[in-house]
């Protein structure tokens, strides 16, 4: 059974940094594209960043380029999202997602991901 567990969220001030983690179990982690999405109250779940199953390709939403960095450590079955220079508009619940194995496209849509975590809240005050 696939399980994704996010951690690292919290309340920070604008300009601060946070690192989110997503620990995966029940999967051969190295076979899956991994991604982060976020959902603010009353809004749809939006793409943030994704990394290919081999780790060599990444994809970012325009709104986070230059501020956020996605990475993965297959030895620890964990992916990360380093978030720098946080803004109030980054406030949302952040979700970890995994695709089916060996997908060639590092997708930015929710429908391309088959497994989801429960989410972790990130709140950025101004």
C-alpha cells in the first residue's frame, strides 16, 4: 500500500524559508515522478513543482521559480521542497504526490498523479 506523509509545514513570516519533506512507503520510490501541489482555501489544487523518477528533470510553476527547489533522496525514500523568500500568497495546504512508475512526462496536472499525501499547512504572514 502506497503511503505518502508530508511534514515541515508551519507559520512563518514573509521572507522566511521552510523545507517540506514527503516520506514514501509501499513503493519503489526511484520509479516514480514526484510532485508538490498546493491548495488555498476556496481555490483549486495548483501545481508547484515536480521531479522525474531519475531526478534529472524538474518542472516548476512560474509563481515559485527561483524561490522553491524540489529534490529527492532515493536512499531515504523522501522528496523535499525547499521554499525560500516565502510570500503571503504561498499560504496553502501543500500536498505530496506520486505518479505511476516510469512516466516520461514530468506533469503539472493533478490527473497525472496517482498517489497523494494528507497535506501539510504552510502559513506565511505579512
